[in-house]
C-alpha cells in the first residue's frame, strides 16, 4: 500500500484558521516526516501577525 502523504497546516494556518476541534489525518504514526510536522507545531517558536478581535488592531503574537 502506498504511503499516505500527510501535510499538516503551517503554524500560522493552524493557530489562526483551523477550528479548535478540527481533526487532521496523521497517517502512519511511525512516519518521521509526520512526527517532525507535529513537533514543529507543538514547539512553534516565532511570531504570528494577526488581527485582534477585541481591539480591532493588528498585533504580533510571539511565543517567547
Ligand atoms: Zn487587542
């Protein structure tokens, strides 16, 4: 059976556009490429620039 190619959303897409309980197919749990993508999301280190729904301004949200 051919390997299912799993492409998870980018951190920005994941945090801003995906639903809280949205499901993603992770394919084979032993797939190192999938593991890396999960870790990249879990340990995302960077900044995301987006719109604040409270004060209606653009802000940069950082992980540090
Ligand atoms: Zn705000």
